[in-house]
């Protein structure tokens, strides 16, 4: 059948399509549709373990509410119009296979609270921050079921211990969905996992769940907390668990003055929850923009992005005319007998339940006891991947503190928390480039993260901004608890691989970050050693005691061998081309490939800066080896005395992260490179796990246009094993 890529004829002509005849036409433009989603906060609050803080108590999922999503996708499409088997007009939209290689899409998402649903309240999030959320209460009851099952049976029935054990086995996300359905009349309609089905099929266990939900609604809600803090004498009538938790959070609540002080702080917490709730919409926009880009990138030739059939009523033809113009927002309306929706990527591939990672500030043991004050002055940041971070307002630079938080999260994430390690380890780099920098500096770096072709030949003239985010699942941090000890057979193999990874990553990123300011090429004394360092291969370890170059070795570092020389020639070719394209002809002469031997000789004559980089290699590698050995020791100690081991791990993580980032802050020529700390820890964790690919998301902005790419390792969020009807 011939393919006609001419524009579609006016609607009266299309009504006369004979049976079996089809029309094709190309679209370079924007399609729009609307969807709804329900979202929840995955709360994480790493802290030093102290009295009253059991591991996992504060990793909880708090319901956020529902939102409408206005979705638009700018890209290259092809539309197909034909009569379907019912004789209706069928319109299908595909990604155009003939689009230029590396051509990205431009997704845009606008989120708003769902007006038709009951106004969701940030009070659930406030309860989670206080440590008195339903999920935290159920976790405490599950531990009680093991320690004193008789007490739990007397309170909630004989089936309570078994019910809570099965509920806990579901995992945090399915359990939160199941809990939301309890008492709402939806239990019988749930499409659930095997464990949840077993729980619901047992009448006694289902009755226990209903009884627990009723108790939580009556005795543990936010209104109950407000009432207890504001009414004289009311606090003593609270549930014992709730009283203890509020005392832990606010401190002593023995007097009316204490209660008044706590009520004042409660307003801070509620205000923070409201701010986070508002920021959740921005986080949803970022998360769903990436989902749209992923669906577009992964679409095969036969995968319809949108697919609808229309009868020939006036109502359906109006929707058809809107669809021809790229507006599919009618799909958000209730199903119509005049429009049939077929399965397609944008209507059935987008997730309908979003989980937003929320990370609260790391607190030491003393700070933890005064955490209500720590939340009085905070800042909120929304990451490019939709994660939410809360930082104390008085701490150092935002990028630096985020990197340090990632380090602590990685180390404390090794603790067995009883949840399913839902957080991610991420690193984000944002910077501006000229077009020449984009092609010659950014593009080679992107290839290392799976973005082999991002259409740099199609980039328009002028500058661009890049935002690259790479991530690993948080569950992989458990590898640090199983890293090799000293004097074991796999010690050398594992840590030499970690050492090579760290050296490789520093050689990729340090010159990229440092020379982002092209004026630094004018400083030959600073530029030459860094180019030589970039050209040196990572140290090939041959003994158990040496993983990096030894600057005190009589022969000196091997930076004048053939491998380094050839790599330097390649770097100089790229650098001189970059400087010439930037109009810096005078500076470019110093970086001509025929200057390679002169550059090597000058660095060998004055090796101070190169030696400082190699010394930094040694310090950072030694730190990671110490981290692995210490992690193994603590991993072996956890089963015997988990609280002591967790406390020691928290202290060690604080010392490690501070020293690691302090070294990066003074790594080269006064340039603060501490933000690279989270990338180095992420890459080391990846190496310990056998080098799984890093998931990557790339945003490129040219003026008002923004393209989004995902690499092959990025995966869409899996659907929950429990679905509400």
C-alpha cells in the first residue's frame, strides 16, 4: 500500500475514505494530552542511631494526593488514518522512524492538584515527619508482634501477629496502597499480589486490618495531636505509643508551657509539610517529563503513541478535529460511547501512581534530640530527577551539601531497615557550554554514560545548557557490608578495580569541570599538568599494597611513556580545535599536537601540580579501601549488636564523608570539586556490584527549547503489585 506523507485533506474528504484505503502524513510539532496521577512521598531521614530511634522507624510512605497532568510532547511523528473493523475513523500516532539520529524530544508537563478529588492534606506528611504516621505505628506493632504477640492479640485479635507479619512482607509501597484501601470499600476490588491476596482472603486477618485502620483514624490522626497539645489535661489520654513518640520529638511535655511550646513547633512542621506539598507538583512535572522522553525514545516503529477510533457523530468528529491538531486532552474525560480508546504508550504506558523521594536533613545524635528546632529554618530543593531535598538554611553551598548528604545516605543506607531500600544514589551536573564545547568536551563525556549520539550535528548555533543525572538503586549500597577484608583472597582483585574506577572517573571529570571556563587555558602552568594527568592511564596495580602511582618511587610516575604520549596527542588535537573554533588562535598555538613533547618535559621539570593530583588519587583510593574494610567489620557486627554497630557506622560515615569532601574541596588550583564526591562514591558502589550500567537522564537546553534523552539503562517505574480499582 502506498504511503502518502502529504498533509491530511480537510475533514469532509476524509469522511469518504473507501474501505481498505489509508492515509499517512508527517507531523513535526507538538501533541498534547491530559492524565491524572496519585502521588506519595517516600520519606527518608538518615541520622545517627540513638535512644528512641530504631532503624527503619522513619523510612515511611506518606500519601500526597492526586494531580492532573497536562502533557505535551514535541517531536517527529507520523499519523495514520483509516477505517477500523467497525467502520469508525481510526487515528494512530507513531514516532517517525525517519527522524534524524540522535534527535530528542521536548516533553513538557504541568501539574496541578486534582480539583474533582477531596483536597489532599499535607497533614499525613506532617505526621510522617513527627514519626507518628500510620505506617510507622504499624512497623512498631509488627516488632511488638515478635517480641510480645500476646499483648497484640489481646488488643487487636488472635490473627493480629500473623496479619502484621504478612503485611510487612508486602514491601513498603504495596503495603501503603493496601492500607489506603482499608476502610474505603475498595478491598474487595483490589488487584493484588499473592501475599496481599492471602491476607485479604483470610476473614480474620482482613477484620484485623479494618480494626487497625479504625483505631488509627480514631486515635492517631493529626487532629488528635493538635487536640492533645492544645487542651489542658488531654495529653495524658493519648495512645501510649503516640505519647512516647511526641515526647521523643518535642522533648519533655510535662507542663502546660511544654505543651504550648510543642504546639508552636507543630505549626512549623505543618508549614514545612505544606511547602513540600507545593513543591511536589514541580517534582511531578520533572518526573513525568522524563517518563514522556523515555516512552518516546523506546517507541518502536509499530508502537502507537496514541490510538483512538471515532464514530461519525458530531461529538466524536469534534474530538477528531482536535486530535488532528495535536490536542488529545479529550482522553482525560470520562469514557464516551462515541470515542474508542485503544491501548497506546501515552494512554497506558505512563505510570498512574508516582513516588517522590523526600530526603530530610542528616542529623547527628545531639541534633536528632533537638530535631524539631533543626526543621525551623530549612530550604527545599527539587532535583532534576524529581527528588526533594530539605537542607538546614545555614549550611554550606547547596551543591556541596547535597553531595555530602549523598555520601551519608549511601553509608547509612547499608543498615537493614526492614523496608525495601527505595532511595536512589544520584549525581547531577549542570553547566553552560558554547557550541564548540558541547561538541568537543561534553559529547565525549556523554558517550561514557551511554549517550552515544545526541544529535550534536543538529544543535543550533549559540550556547547550550546541559543537565546530566546518573543514578543507581539504593539497594546496591549493601555491597559495602560485604566488601573484602584485608588478607583475603579477593582483596586485591576488588579494590584494584575500585582504584581504577576512581582514577578513570577523575581523569574524565576533573579536566571537563576545570576547563569549562576557557580562560583557564591561558594559565599554562595550571593547564599542562592537568592535560598530562588526563592522558595518564589509571595505575595498573600489580601488588596488594599499591593501587595508585607512587610519586616517591625513584623512577617517578610513568607519564612519558608511549601510551601517555599518544593520549596527550589526542587531547591536544581536541583542545587546539576547540580553542580555534572559539577564536583563541594565540592560545591554541600552545596546544598544537607538535607541542606534546614540550608539555611533557615542562611537567616533568615542574611536577608539583601533577604530584598533587596523584597524591589525591592515593588519598581517595585509600579512603575507599578503608570504607570497604570498615563496612565489612560493621556488617559482621550487625547481627550480634545492631544498635552498637549502627551507631559506629553513623560515626564512621560522618568522619569519612567530611574527610573525603575536604580533600576534594582543595583538589586543584583552588577549584572546589566537592560536588564530585557523590559521583565517586556512586561509581565505587557500582564497581563493588560488578559494574551494572548507570541510569542516565540528559536535558539539553537551547534558548527556549529543551530536549530530553534517556540512556538504555534508564527504566520506567514498575507498576505496583497492588492496584486500586
